[in-house]
């Protein structure tokens, strides 16, 4: 598996997991240098933003503007 396809798999798994936890996707943008997905939870009001940097193989997740997850995908 190439590092780019692994990055895509890890990023998409994180998005799908949040959606399974009842987050609604508000924005999904995939540019060559930045992937951005914004989700909102209708019950608890939390806002989650996932930023993926495919060229650096890095994923950063913020919840209510606080970094809750940072990962380098090998």
C-alpha cells in the first residue's frame, strides 16, 4: 500500500467514525495540499474540524478549536 493510499484510508476512517458517532458533515474539501472536513454534532453542539496534509502525511483534529488529535501517517 502506498503512503498516499494509507493516508487516505486513515483520514477517511476518522471521518466515518465521527459520522457513526452522529456527527453531520458540513464541509468536505480535498485539495492537493489540504483536506478539510468540518463536522457538527446536533445533540451536544460540538464542532470537529479534521485537517489532512497529504504532502506531509499529517492529520490534525480539533474539537471546539482545541487540538484533540495529531498524527503522522507512516
